[in-house]
């Protein structure tokens, strides 16, 4: 399964593109679009895609993504405080999440989480 996003100013154009994609998938690849997961809607509502909520010129991380990060980070910090050998995994996970978060409008979020979790999340 692959995800993709198509943006256009004209709703009619989006419906035509959707039909072309459906035809191509059926004829060439013998695949179908999921009937409940194909949506056409105004972008000003925000587009939930790949862990972000996109609003035209800026992108926010989904709240559940941030909550999961906090929960996982606190659990790893507890393991570290008990002397368990998870430091390398913890550091790799932090670096990975920072890189992911930087693709969104997240400087203030990373700053606040840095203070809350006492880890360096801003550069």
C-alpha cells in the first residue's frame, strides 16, 4: 500500500484525476483504490497525511504522534535511569524523531518538549 496526495484548486480537476488513477490501477496493475480512503475536500480544513496535518504553507505534527513520542521517551528515560543498556537505541530514536519533526512547523514544539523531557530536541 502506498499513500499519495494530489492538490489542485479545481474540484472538477481532482475528480478527473481520480478517475484516471482508478482506470490505470485497474487496467495496468489490477488494483483498486480503497472506496472509503479516497477523499476530495478543501485543503483549508487541513490534510492529515503521513503523520502531519498540512495547511497549505505549514505542517503540524499530529497530536497522537507527539503523545506517542512523549510516552516512549519517558519509558526509555526510566530504563536509562535503571542502568539498562538502551542509550544507543534512545539516542538513535531521538535523532530520528527530531529529523521527522523538522519537516513540520515544529520549532516551538521541539523547544517545549526539550524543556519538559530534559533532552535536546532543537538545533
